[in-house]
C-alpha cells in the first residue's frame, strides 16, 4: 500500500467517525452550559453552587464508565478484526452485565441517609443521580461499543437526543414546575434513559455484530478491560481532585458565590474538553481494528 492510498482511506474512515463524535461533543457542551443557565435562573447562587459541589461524583462515574467502555470496545474491535465474532459478542455481553451490576451496587450503596448528609445542600441532587447510576453506566459503555461496531451515527443520534431531552426537561421541571435541584437531576437521568433506549435499537437488525442474543455473556476479562481503559479515564480522577480542592478553597474564601462563578466557568471550559475527547473517540475504533489486523501501514 503506497502512502497516498493509506492517507486517503484512513482519513476517510476517521472523518466518518469524527463528524458524529463532534456533533455529540457540541450537544453535550451546549446541554451542560444550558443546564447552568436554567439552574442559575431559577435557583441563583445556591443552585449553581450545589451542582458544582456534585461534580466530583460525575468524575468518579466518568472514570469507571469511560474506563470500561474504552477498554471493552478496544478488545471488541480487536477481536472483530481477527475474525473472532462470537468471542467479541460474548465479551460485550459480559461487560454490559458487569457494568449494570456495578451500577446497581453503587446505587444501593449511595442512597443511605449517612451519605446524603455529606453532600449538604446538593443532597437531593446527588441522591437522584446515584439512583440513575445503572442507566449512566450502561449508556456510556454501550456508546463506545456502537462506535466500534461501525454505528457512530446511531451513537451520535442517541447522545444528541438525550441531551435535547435533558435541556427541555430542565426548563419544564426547574423553571416551570419549580422542582429545583431535584428537577435538574431527574432531567439528566431521564435524558440518559432516552439515550440508552436509542442505543438499544442498535442491537437489533442484521447489520453489525452487537447482539444480546444468543445470551452467552463472558465476564472473564472484564476487569482487564477496565484496567486497560483506565489508561485514558484516569484523567477524571485528577479532575475530581481538582474540583474537590477548588470547591473547598472557594467555599472558604468567598462562600457559595465563588463556587457558583466557578461552576459557570467550568461549564464553559467543557466545550474545549469535549471537542478534544471527540478526536480520541473517533480514532479509537480505527486503531483497535488496525492492531487486531496487525496492519501497521494503516495507522494514521
């Protein structure tokens, strides 16, 4: 293969993955910023500060969700490239089973009264988010697998639909129904439920290898998938530490006003972070496939 052919085909495949990932990134960034505007409009400083204090919880989620999703989908794409279709499907079923069970466990552990007191004013918000843990985990992990199954457009459509529902419900529940932080949390959980519903449609039909039937989940190797995926998702651990330190310092220095301002700036910065992440999401299925094929010439 000469260099011209390599660049043409690799670039074309990357763009086919990158454009849907870019749409998803814009949608998520816009939804986050709109959430801050809606909550700030109705609840003011207190609402924005409560959401900022809850962000470390999402960083823990992101570490696990993106870790399992990235590691699992890399193994999946590599196995497909080697012609191990049945093994890839069984591994996907096993990872999804472990993911949902882990989500249910965290949801059960996270709803005790003792834990709720730790979150102070954001107690109701965090509690509802914890209840939705299985939905968050299943949705994000399945999104990674869909992109590795050549269904990037479906992944983008589901993610965008969920963000739109999240935004609309924020207006309805927070502004119109005056449900406060609980309304913002429910809008997020319901939005992710819509995303997951769209994703599930990708498990049916003749195209692709992702299927729930015949059900032969293989959980062996799920821990390895998480360990491999942590090489990219550990960034969220550092984000969590930064958020905890920043929130604590701002609370001591300027109270809830400082934390609220920090939340607005943080949401605006997510746009750059999500756009950067879109590049990695688009490249991951291609690199995994080339590695599985031992095709070093195809690497961009």
